[in-house]
C-alpha cells in the first residue's frame, strides 16, 4: 500500500485497515511456522504497511494537538 493511498483514508478506515493487516500478519506467521507459506517476502511487506498506517495515525494525532494548542 502506498503512502498516498494511506493518506486518503479516514481515521476509521485506518483503524479497520490496521486490524486487517495485523490479522493477515498473524496468519502469515502461522503459515510460516507450519511451512505452508510460499512467499515469505509478504511478511515484510505487511509489517511495513502496518508501520505506514501507524505513522499516518501518529502524524494526524500530532497535527490535531498542534491545531488545538494554536486555538
């Protein structure tokens, strides 16, 4: 998922996307442990996407705090 796509999502959509990605990561780790995972690079991709979503959430929190302090 590209950062531009993440920025377009609403806060609620970000939370939902984060839940989905964490569930996918859990499933990928489970598949890796049972030697059923074909594409092991997918684990790193999902982890990076989770980090991107968390970064965007934090950036929005900081922006909200700055606007609250400015007012």
